C-alpha cells in the first residue's frame, strides 16, 4: 500500500472517529485536539507524516490569537449566551407570537422574524435554534400546528445565523479569503492586491438573507391558504391585547440596538 493510500485511509478514520466522539457527547475542543494528536502519532508510526511539521504548531497558535478578525467570534457567542440567559429572546418570542398569533400561520411568522433578529444579533446557529426550539415548539404544538411545519420553520430560521450578518461563518470565510485572494493576485503579478474584507462579505450576504426570510414567510402563507388546519390562529382576549405595543417595543429594542 502506497503512502498516499495510507494517508487517505487515516484521514477517513480520523473524520469518522471525530464524528463518533462528538456524537457520544465528548467535548468538541478535546475531541478535535485529541483526535488530531492521536492520528498524527499514527501517521508518524506509518511513515506518512513528518514529525517536524509539529514544530509549526506554536507559530500557528500565536498567529491565530493575533488575528484581529477572529476576535469577533467569541464576542458573538457571548452575545448569544447573553440573549438566552437574560430572557430577552424568550420575551421577544412571546410578544411576537401575541402580535401575529391571531393570523393563520401567525406563530410561524413570529418564529421567522425572531429567528432573523436573533441571527443578526448573535451570528451563531446554536443559540438561535435551541432558544426557539425550547420556547416556540411547545407553543406551536399547543396551538394545533402541524409538527412538520413547526419543526421545519424553527430549523430553517435557526440556520439564518449562518448567512445574515454578522455571521461567525462569514468571519472565518473572510479570514481565509483574505489570504487566498492575496496569494492569487500576487501570482498574477499584482503586487498591490485589493483586500477582501469581512465587511464586503457581510454586505454581499445581506440581500440573500432578507430574501430567505421573505421566502420562508411566503411558504407559511401558502401553507395557511392550502392547508388552514395546519396553522390555526390563536384566540386572544382584550386583556391580553392591552399594552401589547409597549411589550413588543421593549422586546425589540435590545436586538435592534445590537444590530
């Protein structure tokens, strides 16, 4: 067996072992680091990996910590945790549900809007999906919504955090594109290439994100027309409507200020 084939087999085994480690509940950080070290050792033992490459780890770690672009990632994660722990996301879901709940598919509209706001506020998927799943799904189930429509709306809107700026994925992509674009331009003979900034990626992703929100809401409207029983309206009393505008405004202000 050639060294290339051995390296390919080790790469597939490393991917499978990492996936199993995450599925069984081990910490992602320790799983990634541990599997990398274990399979690096196996590569050295099999003679397909040069141990001298391990000496570059220190400079790689230092370069990552000095990268100013990546500083935004833990801050976005912190914003998502803050929104979840401060109950802002819960109050936003509740008030938006009350605002649109009397319409057919109203809870679906509220999930889409809140998902877009949380995605734009945090830039991460986990906080959005978990928060909306815990709060919206029970309410939609009690209201008689089709489980397929409920779970589909929550899952789809949770992933808006990947595309609606600010997005942690776009930050990583922008960091990689900066180096790749510079190398490609210099290879073409351009010694002063125009940089690709994260801000440009954010600007380019804004319109597709808004289009996705509109398409999700259009699909819910279509379902409410074709199959009204799948998304019935909520019944609200006059007491519940009292002061609704103020509650909606107070819930909307914190994420809008962050955006």
